[in-house]
């Protein structure tokens, strides 16, 4: 599998560690659009190759597809990847590319709804729970069929940072297991 990431890489690191020695899957490469992403150093420290792929390269099938072939990638995990995936790549990896969204979709999804923006929206809406969604990647941002959702209660005095922390606990606990289950079913 390839793990696409733009940020600090806590999910990326968690996935790599989860699949160490696994017979189900192997993180073959971490792809980041930012050389400064914390995930780059974490993946390198754990011995997983890293490729930095800027937006122009991601959108060029003559660059990204051969790169994925180089690592024999047959499944893609978006774990905090902030660029919109181009249609040709979605088509190439139809039902073989998943995304983690930090809310219970269909609420709080779509263009611009990522990271802290989501948690602020959850707070502003006065939600009593938050959660995470794993979904198939389609051409509609955050619009693919839902694979799994997990929720956690919120307190009225929770700040967006508190909401983010509660949601992140769910990601650490459940995301690798959802990936494993998907890959086991699709064998």
C-alpha cells in the first residue's frame, strides 16, 4: 500500500507500525506533497521509502502512475492528505483508495473541510458527538461510500482542540484495523 500524507504523520506512523510483519499488507511507500511534513521523517525513521510529490506531479499521470508502479502499489490510504486527488488516479484505483475524514460524514465534509476547520464547525454546530469516517475516494470530495464510522461523545464546554483530541483517539484505535479488514476482505 501507499500512504499519502501532508502533515505530522501520526496516522501514517500508526499504520506503518500496525502492519510491521503483517501478512495482509505492507506499507511500500509514503507519498507526501510537502518535504516539511512530519510524516516524512517518521516514515524514514521506520524504514519506509518516501517520495515527495508536489501538486503538479500528482496531477500528471506520466509521473504519479509510474511512481506507484515502481513500488507495486495496489491500494492507497489517504491519511491526512490535503490535496484533491485527480480523476485519473481515482479511476485507476477505483475501490482501492480510501480516505480518513475527521467527522461523521455526511456532516462537515467537502472542499475546505479538513483538520481544525472540521472541529471548529462541529463546535459551532453544537454537536453532542464527533467521530471519524473511513470512505472510498471518489471524484466528489468526501462523497464516496462510507466504509466505517466511529463516534465519541462531546461535552458542551469542549473546545475545537478538545474535539480534535477526542476524534484523534478514534483514528489511532480504529483506522489501521479498518484498513486490515478491507484488505483481508479484498484478497
